[in-house]
C-alpha cells in the first residue's frame, strides 16, 4: 500500500496464538495501562470490520481479536484468529518494532516454532 495515494483504515492480521501474544505486547509497548486489546463476540465480518472501524474513531483505539464466532471458525484453519487495528495504530506499532521485544532472545525462540 502506498499511503500517499491510498487511505487504509484498518490492518487485519490472520494470526496464531504466538502471533496474537506478540501483537498484543506490541500495541501495549508504548501505551500506559494494559487494556488495548479486546476480544468482543460478534460475527466474523463484524469483528474484522465494524468493531475495529468503530475503534478507529476513538482517541486510543483498541486492537480487536476476531473470528471467534462459530460461523467463521468453520471455514478458518483451527489455529487462526484475526488481530485488527486501525491503520494509524499499525503505524504506531511499526515504529516500536526496532526497540521492542522482537530483538530479544525470548521472541527468537518463539518465532522458530511459528515457521513461515
């Protein structure tokens, strides 16, 4: 995506448990408190689009873990959920990558089991 010509609103990651843990840690990295991730129940499309879009309109948007409903679970791989953030939150998280846990030994061990 070229942010100069396109205006993304949301970024959604298909993730496993290790990746959710990493993204949850990353969104909380520079923020105070620890309540910046939500896992509200809703239809798959609601949890990937509507709820994160509503968060994008707030001052401190939360990430939304989605695809918890059984209708979407039946068509996704068993280990996959989604982690969706507003684009501006994604940019904030991206800035923190170089100074975050991604450079630590613990993450190096976890990433080996994630594979490609």
